[in-house]
C-alpha cells in the first residue's frame, strides 16, 4: 500500500508525515502533500536526502523486499521474483522473475534486465563491496538467470532488497551519473511532471503487478518554503499531508491526538520497553502479557513477544536476564501498517490483542490481583506492586512516550514510578546492575554477514557471554539461512561522529557500505571475554584493524574495521559492576 510506503520511508527525527483525518483516504484519488523545497533528481544510486529516497521508492521497484522483523530475524520477500534456489555453500543462485512483471510502458521485464541490473550494481558502491565475488551471470531463459560467485554470498537476497530493477535495452552502458531522470520503471508510479524544487507529479503505473499497493491515481508533492506556510496549507485543506516540517516538540505534545497520525522509520531508531522477567511480579506471565498489550494500545505498532523463551528460538540459561522487546514506532493503528504487522504476527502463530487501562484492570482482578487498601492500585499475592520504569532523558518524543506508558500502567492499577536518566546511566542500570523493572531503551540490532553464526547477545548475570541458537538450522521461523540478518543501525548523530572520527584517522570507510556489530562490554571483565565475543560473532578469519577510541556523553567506544569483510565493529564500554545508580539528582517523574 502506498500509505505504508510513505510510513516506512519517513524518519523518526524531523522527517515525518502528518496526515489529516478530515477526508476519507479510501475516497481520495489524488493525494496532495506539502514537502520541503530540496529535490532536483530521481536517481536510486545517488540518494542524498530522505526525499530523494522517498521518490525513488515510489518510482522504482526492487528485486526483493524485506519483511517486518519477527524475533529480530528479517525475512526477505521474493517480490519481483517467483522463485529462487541456491546451492549449499551459497556460491550459485538461480533467480526466476514473475510472469506478470512489466515495465511502465507495458513491455515485459526479462531475464536480460535482471542480469543487467545485477551486473550494473556490482560495479558501484555499496553493492560492489558485497558483490566483489561475482564471477558469472548466465541467462537460462526469458525469466531465469544463474548467478555464480567465487566464494559464498549468503546475503544475496537481502542485498537485492535495495537493488532497483533496471531496463537493459534503454540504459545499456550508461554510467550512474546518467540516471537522473529515467521514467520507464517497474514501480507503482511514474513521473508525470517534475519541476526541481517546486513540484513533482506522480501518475499510477497501469501495468504494476500489485494493484492493491496503489491507492491514488495521482500524487502531487508540492514544495513549500517553510513549516509555517506548509501548515497553513494543511489547515486550509489545500494539502492532505505534510512531510518533513514536524519538530520533536510538536510530536511529543500531540502523541495521542485522534486527528493526526505520525509516521516513523523503524530502522533508524527502534526503542523498546524491556521487562526484567526475573523480578516479581514481572515473573508472572499474566502481568507481562497485560503490560505488553497495554503499551501497544498507546500508538505502538507491533509487539515482539518473549520469543526467546516461549518459542524456544534461543536456549536461555536460568541465570540469564530475558528481555521482552516491544518496538515503539508510533504509527496510528487505523492507517494500514498496524493491521499488516498484526497479520504478520498472526501468520507466525502469535496471538495479538490491544486493551485499554480499564480492561487491563478488570483482567488483573480476574487473575486474583486485588486492591485491599482501596488506594486505586492492585496488590499481587497480597504485596503492593511497585514497578520502577527507567527511560532516557534528552529526547522529547521518547520522554513523552514514557510518560504516556507510565500513566497507562498507573491507570490500570499497576503502580509505576517513572525515572528519567541520562542514557549512559540508564544503560548501566539495565546491562550491568539489572536494577530495574521496566526500561525504555534503544534496541541494539546486529548485522552479521555470515548467517550460520548468527548470535544474539543477552546480558547474563554470570558472565555476559552471547547465547547461540542451538537449532538455528531447524527453526521453523528460520527456513532459509540466506534470508537471516540481524540489523544494528547507528543513529544519525553517532554515525556522523564516527564517520568524522574515522576520516580524521585517514581511513575512508563509507559506513553505509558496511555491516556493523555492536558489543556491550563491561570493562571489569577480562579482555579474553571480549575476544571470545568477537570470535563467536564474526566470520572465521576476520581481520580487524587497530581500535580507534571514541567518546560521546561520557561513553567510551572502540571502533574496529574488518579489513577482509564488509563490517564495522563498535565496542561500547558500559562501566563495571557495583551499587545501584539511582541518586537524589534523578527524581521520579510525578
């Protein structure tokens, strides 16, 4: 669906879509949206702004598509392909196109186009670093090709999820600089009019294979000079949406409004509510389940359950702190993305429901939670529930979200004290001391180039060693090892700081070309423990550069570059074990 595409291409910090609910989206044939005035090309290989990315994803279609994350495993939808096969060591792939795939002029997409696309991108970054082992492409028939590599390439399908289909008979031997305005594509829309920095008009592609993805016959993206004029046009009904002018403060103060929906890009900043399941009363499954559903009722798009335990994807030792992850994406449920995420989880066998504080209180009372002293808060086995909820200071969106969650919990009879802490202090409380009941934290994702050794670091009170899935090959969720990828996206600020720091050291490594692995390391542990982390998590025979020290907000990080694989290793030192970190200067939020 187009709206879902708009949602997944906005960014969480300043690049947002605000959608009016005055008119029914289903009745609109033309969508008119206000955008900032900085665009002058539509080139999928040279996107330097979020707006250029948005345009390219509306006009171009990729060979494969990533699906929503389930259990932190990103599965790949074949999308433009009808089937694929690979040999056991991932050196030979057979890719077959859909029969109904056509270009926007009605000409059928052929195996020549698919072969040309892969050959073309293998010569330009970031694809060139990942496809340098490409040795041969053979066209088998009108729809199928065989791609051969000199060494294993298990991540090919994931890589193709960012690869736009190219028309071989038109583009031919053109260079990347020539693709500035190419209007015969395989995407849901084509460019009807483009006046740089003024207006872009997109018309629906009548030959697009997935008709249900196209809601509007026409999309008009109109440039406005500033936020004031854009919102005036929005108020007058001249545009139905505003992209790119929304501040964090505006979002924080309007999170729960019924007439505005905010769209975020989940891969740039995923936050989660973490539950310390080992501490009473969170060890009670009923309470955990109700808290998950409660939090999701407050504009959170989808839930990742305790998959590590309930579905036995990871064998967790008894002394390991198990987290329940609830990614916060703040997407209004009635705008399509919500229902699709729910369906994805239902297809995976995960039950799903959203409840209100009143319903939550009733469910808890049915489970023998009682209010003996009539103070409005429930007791568990005769003992008061006193949860400590930690959240990071410094971001008005995250702080407002935490306050709404705390209010929902308290309104349900679950006494919850919210404490806002600096991020570094918060990490210590969660990762080092385990001194919390609930915590709102940024989720560490991991990109591992070799899926056979995929591991998820789970903080253990004993030795903090990573836990490796024992039966990863046989897992029902993980059917194709080539589709597994654990993603860690550094936030934009940190990425730029690290990039500058690397440049200053005279090592030029464009970060977008590299996978990244982040390891949280307690500095009081022996260095051999850290080495054992890396030996388990990195591909065999990985060569690492000397560490480069980087500090930010009192947090020490070491950056290492893997010279023989496309990977950046970030080691975050999070202090040492000791007493709890709460102090009088961090008063609970009332």
